[in-house]
C-alpha cells in the first residue's frame, strides 16, 4: 500500500510517530512524507521514507500562502497516487484533507489539539470550523487525542461519531522513557518543558516561582523550551534574581527529567501533553492543569496533582502541597506515575489501535 503523510514539522513527526512509521514500513507499505525540511528528515529517510519538501507557514493566516499549499498538496497527491493519506496538525488537516476529499482519496486526520482558534468566539473560529467541516466530511477516520476535542467538533457538527476515534495521544515509548531512580533527598527541582508562551501557563508559573522561592531555599525551578521574543527581558531578570534556571530549547530532555523531583505543566489547552507522559514514564510526579489533554496523565493525589488552569493561586497551593510531602511520598507518587503510563499510555498499544482503524476497508 502507498501511504502519504502530511505534517508541518519533522521534530514532532519523528519524536512521536517514528514507531508508527516503522511499523507501517515493516508491513511492506511504501511511505511518502510531505513536510518542511528539518534536522530529523535524514533519520526519517534512513528508515525508508520518501521525503517531499513542502513549505508551510505554521502560524500564518495568509490566504495566498494557504492557496499555494493546497495546490502543492494536489500536485503531491497526483504524483504519489496514495492509497491513503494521513494528516497531522491544522493546515495539513484542512488543506490536505480538502484535496483528498475532492480527488476521492482515502484519508485519515489526526486532531492533535484545536489550538488558539477554538479558545474564543470570533470570526477566526467560525472560518476554521467551516473549513474543518468541508475537509473532514469524507474522512475514513478522525483520530482525537482527548474526548473534549472530539465533543467540541461533534457539537459543531464538524465530525460524526462513526468517523471518530479517541486515542491516548501518541502514547509514550516506555523503553525510551524507562523508569529512572528518584533523586536523593534534599534539593527539590521543579521542571517545566514547553514553549515559553502565555497559553502554556508560563505567566502563572513565574508568579508562583517567585512566591515559592521566598518561602523555600531548597527549591529550584528549571525551565526548558523555545522562547517567544516578548519573554526575553522577563526571563533575563528572573535568571539574574535566581528565581529560575532557563536552558532554552533542548533536543534531549531526559537528563532534565532525571534530575527533577516533579514535572509541572499549567497549560490552558492541549491535545495530549507529551511532556507529561514522558516525565511520568520516567517515574516523576506530575502537576498539571485540570483540563482535557493534561488531566488524563494524572490520578489526582496519587500520581500528582491537578490545578485549575490560569489560576496562579491554585498552582501555588498544589506546588506547596507537593513540596511539603515527605520524601518517601514523593517517591511513591513517581512510581505510581510510571505504572499509570504502563497501563494507559503504552505507545505500542496505541500504534496497534491506530493501524487497526487504518486497515479497515483495505
């Protein structure tokens, strides 16, 4: 079978989907990948994928650029003649699926989160909703990473129940992210990994870090991830004051997870937060928002704590609660976190579910 994957980024495709890609290749499928060139393309090619360089303005809303992308997808699909097209992220989901629908090509979409467009009632949401309705109408299957995203699109009459399948995100590779012994007693390191932006809850985390550092001299906040420009001055000041350690983007985050006592992600919206899953798989307690896409990773007060989104006081409450836990309880929480990943988020099981859905009708 010829399979075409449309994506917007090589990092996410390789880090979270490489096992699925390998399984599809092992089954004798011919695999084409269409996305912008990046540092993991050679890895994907060495696995056996055929790469098609495709420029995508991931965040832009320029209609001319988007029309060019749609026409590019039409050329790619005509060239590759796929039996099925698999799409990831919003622009491939909209424009790639739209082309597939009108060319009568089988296609499967992955909704990896609804993004900022769905966070408020405005013209952008109305436009994106309409485009999703057009593009997803004839999809063979639509994979969601949490039940809330599925409910939102069903309520908007974008997708039907029979098309929809909720998976536990991409899951986590339990071999790559194996259990790591909990750090020794003493210093308490709180780790955040993610894009430095308001919607990841970074403003709330900063406020809480300042309060916590006034009360506890043994707590360290480590922050890892690419920065939006408007935070540079703020972070420079926080680093100078000793409130946080900032490490920028890191290709390998396992060393940071190894050294932390708990992982925190007070995000406002997620498809399924992979950093929660990876940290939990390594045996670390998770403190995260009580929203779909985050809360699935946590059994509250057993494997970590849930806090209200966009609520610095509640984040402070649960962080303080964690800090004051006896050391043995922190360690137990981390072990329970690992067990939860083994039960619910094993990537191998999720790949089997995915391939089962894709295979029906072929």
